[in-house]
C-alpha cells in the first residue's frame, strides 16, 4: 500500500527584525535553507519535539550569530501549506533592531528593506511567497499608517 496523502503539521517559528520603517531580510537562511532564491525572514526554524517557542527562537537567532538576548513580540499563528508539508507558523518580531549592530554581527547576506522598497518589489519574485503573505499582516498591524 502507498503512504497516506495526509500531511503532518510541522510547527515552525519565524521572526523578523524591525528598525523604524525597515525589515531585515536574508537572501539565504543557513539554519533552514528553504527559500534560497528569495528574500525572506532571517529567523525561521522548525520547533523540536518538547521545545518551547522561545527556545526555538533563541536557537534560530543563535545560529545567525545575533545577540540572543532579545525580546520578541508574538504577532500571529497560522497554517502555511506547501506541496511538501504543512507548517503551523508562530510569527514573531523584534522592534528597534539596530541596523548598525545587525550589519556588524552578520555575514549572512541580509539587509534592511525600507517599506517603500518592499512595496515596489511585491509580486516581482523577489520575496518568498510566505514573506509576501506575512508582510500584509505587518503593514496592517506593526506598520499601521507607515506605508503608502
């Protein structure tokens, strides 16, 4: 008999670093290299069995050599489906991430994208489909009144 077509729901945490009107994105995430052709969240990892969301975030942030002493804010939980699997996503962000400190601490092909630049590149194949969906939540919550 064949394998069941039912997909398992895998919990993951995703986190964005925000400074003023910019979001830090990476071209390649070395902890979870799923979207290497797109700019995407810099902290993105599966949650291990028995691991807390906070511990998974610390592990992901530590993988990128950032300061592990951060205070992420929870934004939302949602299901994200791909052809291969289904993710139960826990979305977080850190406000007031210093652009200077981030630049000094990372060699992971990341940069801060201003909101206007994100808006100009949406739907152009620049960002991961998951980021484009999450960006809608960000601009309607975290960045209310700051985008065109």
